[in-house]
């Protein structure tokens, strides 16, 4: 189980490479996201409802690359 305050990469990410996003459950319902290539760079912060909406959209295909963009 992922611990609060610890950055992690998605299970489908190649953990040996830098080309991933990292997520941290920061407590208080906050979820933070950063670019693994730039860990000292900007961090996006979402509240629990925003994160749940994002995850539901991803699971539902909302962010799939459209065929015309391939």
C-alpha cells in the first residue's frame, strides 16, 4: 500500500526510466502530481473530488489519444 507523503510512479511505468509522472497522497484529501524528470519543478495539487473525477475519466477513456491524432 502506498504511504502518505511518499512519491510513487504508476505500476505500468518503467521504474528504471525518468519518463513518468509521479503521484503523492499528501494527506488531508490532497493528491500531488509531478514530472519525474523534474522532481524539483512544479507540482499540481488536486483535492479528493478532483482526483476521483480525473481517475474516473481516465478509466472511462476520456483521455485516450484519438485516432486522428496518431
